[in-house]
């Protein structure tokens, strides 16, 4: 339902001639397809493992590499392979051929980080909604030459049309959250979480705000980092840092109720988002 709502909104209100808009749709549906196979195997085939991790990462990487090559070849502008760093005005190192692997990393990491966050009713949906608002704003600003020049951010011609896609993400998440909030009546599954994570990652790439993704998606980063730390600590020392990973389960086991964990993580998402927008005036 999420993906149908996003696609329908973009088709109805987006400019059919804008390649950024179509790329966003294709990549989102591509990641959603990977998640759908995983969900199908879990539900229809009653295979608790779903799609093996190595194949999940492989197909995510294929979608990510396709998107990276398209951005590199089809949008051959001076900013395509530059990495713009918040807080450092005018500092934009050229990645060159490293842009492809970097773009794949951003997309796959964002997709899986949202997937890890999707463990409590409405948690991932609310966090994605907030991140989508930020990147919708970034898309509009990056696509406006005068504003981009004033703020010292990369100007990306025609990317302003992606605000339609960002708005569709926000609207779809709002509608879904009505039924996904605690206690949830519908669930996102890997189909939704991998797709939404991929969409957020692509918005970061298209608006040249890749590093800002660490702030915009601060909750997702904390969730993913908690898993990395937990696994590394257990393998190296045999001890766990958290009661349970991802991080939201740690707080549940610490005695917080599920609604308290969810709402406080939403508050964190809003704070991270505001900080990311504040970087626009600190460059």
C-alpha cells in the first residue's frame, strides 16, 4: 500500500519528463521488490530465514549500482561526483570513480538501517516520515539556483521536482502510520522498510546531502550502529554491550514501555532532522 500510494502520487502530480523523479520511483520499487521476495518466502513458503542475507545484499547492491551508474552517466553535471561536506563551505572533494561504490554503500546502508529500525509499531514509519520532510526541503533548496548559492550548497538542476516524490513519501507514511501506530493493525515488512530506506538514501544522493544523512537519519544510524557494536563485542570478547540489539529492544528490556520507546525515538528523529536543517546556515 505504501509503494502504491507513492507511485500513484508521483504519476499524477510529477513531471513525466523529469528523470530524477522516475529514478526515485524505480529505485524505491527495486528495493521494495527485494523486500517482497524476502517477505514472500517467510509467509508463503514458511521459511523463517526468508531471502538469505548474501542474496539480499547482492540484489540491493545491483539496484544501488544501477542507480549510481545512471546518476553518473545521465546527470553529467559538475556536482555529480562531488561530496559536499556540511559545516565546510566550498569543501567538496571529487570522488571520481569512487562515486559508484560510495553511492551503493549509501543506498544499501540506508535501506538496511531502516529495516533494522522497523521492530516496534510505527517506529520506522514515523522516523522515515521526519527524514522525508527534511529531504523534501533539501530537494527544493538544491533545485533553486539563487537559494543554493546563498546557502552554499550544491545546485542540482531539475532536482526540485523530487519534492513531489518527497511529499509522496511524507503523505504515504502519514496514512500508513494511522494504522501502523501502537497497537499496529498493519505491518510494513521488508517490502516497505527496504524500499523506504532506499528512497531516503537516493534522496541524499540526488540532493548532494549524503553526509547529512547521518544527521537526517540519526535514529537509523544509532539502530544500525548498535547492531554492529553488539555483534563485534560478542565475537571479540564474548560479552554484549546492550541487553539486546537493535537499540530499541535494549530500552524495552530496560523497562520502558513500547509506546514510550517509540515516541522518544520519534522525538530524537525530529531533533536530528532540525540539526540537519540547521547545518544549512552553518556552512
